[in-house]
C-alpha cells in the first residue's frame, strides 16, 4: 500500500519526518472512530491513534484501485471539543 501525504495540519506544526512516523503509526495501530462513506472521490475515515500519551486524529481516504492511502489531515484533537477518550465530539 502506498501512502500519499496531502496533509493540512491546522497547527503551526511543521510537517516533519516525526509527523510522518506518527501518521504511519496511527494508520497501523489506530481505531476508526468515524466513517465518511459519501466523501468524494474516495470514502474516508477518521482514525484515532496514540503516540505515547498524545492522541492523534488522522483523516485518510483509501483508493483501492491504485492501492494507496491518501492522508487528508492529521492533528492533535482539542480536549475542549472531544470527550476524554477522544472518540466522540462533546455535545454543544
């Protein structure tokens, strides 16, 4: 599987080699917490993973024809917007 990085990172964090390693780690070990089946051109998923004590959210789409995963965004979720397990958004 090829992993393509078209990443929007909402913070000022530089897209470093360490960031790429963290994203790969989340893809390999993370848990899908939301499915976006109607996304175009490919369905995507929100994946929660952990890099040490830090939660990381990665939104990725799979293109099975090309056997590639497209990384759309990656970020550390805001604890004021997510439940303590970082799997569910807080009700407003």
